[in-house]
C-alpha cells in the first residue's frame, strides 16, 4: 500500500479490533473479515428460533468447515472447556456435512492447558475430521492480504497522506460540525488545560500506529488552530475542547486508555465521515486536540519514562 497513513490506519484498526472487541462484537468482526477474504464461499450464521445457530457461527462451503467463535470478556476455565465439548458435539450432530471444525478465540497469549487438552481430545476421537484453533494472530494475518477495497469494507475509509497535505479550514469546519456542539457543552473556566509534553505518547501507552497517525495529523495543527482563530464564534475552540475533554474523562472513568481510547475518541469525531477526505480532517482535528491537551494526559513532572 503506497499511502503510509492509510496503511497505519488499517493496521491499527485490525490490531485494535482483536484486542478491544469481545463476545458478539468479536464474532461480527470475524464474520466481516471472513466475508472480505472468502466472499460468498463463507456464510455467516445468525441464531434463529429455539435452536439458535445450531452450534455454528460461520460456514465455509468449499471446505465444509464449521467455525465456532468464543471471545469472552473474562475467562471461566471450566465453562470454556465445557463449551468446547458441547459446541463440537452439537456441530457434529447438526451439521452432517462437516469435514472441519475450527475454534476461533480471542486469547492473545495462548490457550490454557485444559482448553488445549480438550481440543486435542476432540482431535484424537475424530480422526476423520480436521480440528483446529485460530488465535487472534490468524485473523490479523488474513487482513494483511486484503486489498484496499476489502479493507475499507471491514474498517471504513482511512485518512490519507495526500489528503492531509491538501486539507483546508473548510474540511476542519465540516469535522467540527459533525460533533453536533451545543452551548451547554462548555462552561468557561471549568477545566485548566495543561501544556503539551513530548513524553505524552509514551505516558498514554499508545502503540506504533496511533503514534504515527497522531504525528501525521499534528502536521496540520497550525492550520486547525488558524480555523479556530478566524472563526467568528470566539467560544468555538473551547467548546470543542471541552466536549472532547468530557468524552476523554468518561473513558478514564471506565478504565479505557491507550489505543482503545484513541479509537473511541476518533470514532466520536469521525462519526459522520463519508470518505477519506473527511476521515483525514477528523484525524487532524483529533491530533490538534491531543497536542493542546484537551484529550489524554501529560506525564507528571517526576515521571521516569515508564508507561503508566
């Protein structure tokens, strides 16, 4: 992919989805990726009636593969082992055409031994079937081979380098308008915004791709600042900052930080984007707010450089 900013965006989106999405959201992401990779060969299965999904979260027709997705927010080992056994037995009973059964999970650091043993036992007892497990890294590998058009279908329109260079104040005006500001979103003097610190990216535990995107967006910070300086509404800059500061504080209260917080704040700014130009303007606005300390935190004066 020639556009570095678009590449960073897609890599960030692919990695974040696998870490942040749980339960049904993770399953939906799995289905989106599989449809992008395999097209009509893959069929997502939705629950219907009293039998639900009949122990099948997705089906690949060319290989007669039944996929079972399990991505809990919290691991209950006994429940997990029980689910594997029940789901496989149910799939084997209700999908007689099944030649392969794949257990898809969200465990980045590996499987617990009891879980692995349960899978190996199923494999031993069913030598005529292909039994496998897919960790999150497998899905990440699948996205690496997608075309840009396919990536857009899964992750939406990316910001782009050439669009970043071409942004003007009208683009920022559109991004600000998308925030749906109202006068009640700002109270003068309600918060004292500190000065940006060069260690801020480290302190807020942002990984490589959000760092690169923020750095790219900050290149247009002076243009964004010029938009606010020349706007006839003297309160607009502070209202935008306060709105996003409130969003950030809500995330802090929920314990959401780092890459996931960055993604949710971007989604708030870019909620109404229709293409890459709007996505790029949203990133430039978010980077400006990062630099001016409306969102995320400055490291304390005595911070040693170790992530919070």
